[in-house]
């Protein structure tokens, strides 16, 4: 158990080791939820980013044009016995 002090402004300071455990940094938002026993559950607010946020995050030496990539997808569908993509 960790003890924190509530400031006169209603602020809590969370120990660095707890921040590291939660994977958070200073300035990030936290979600507080009331528990049935009168306590609080504190969880970091995680971004619900889009798939596009991941663009460019995978490094590879494979370079295909859109047409080549589309052909690979169609070939894999055919190999799996599925119909190709319809426009």
C-alpha cells in the first residue's frame, strides 16, 4: 500500500514508482472511479486512437505498389478458397 497526501487544493501527488508501474508521465489524465467500499480506483486514461495513428510504425524493407499489394491480397484469398475483393 502507498500513502499519498491530499493538498489544500485537493491535489494528490503520486509516487514516481507508481507512475512507472501504471506507465504514466506527469501531466497525463487519470480516470477515478468510486468503489463500493468507499474508495477510489485510479487508472490512466488511455487514448482511443485510430488505426491511422499506427501508420509508419512498422519498419520493413518490403516495398510494394498499391496494385502489387492488392494482387497479393487477392492471391491469398484465392489460396484460402475465398472470392476476390469486389470493387
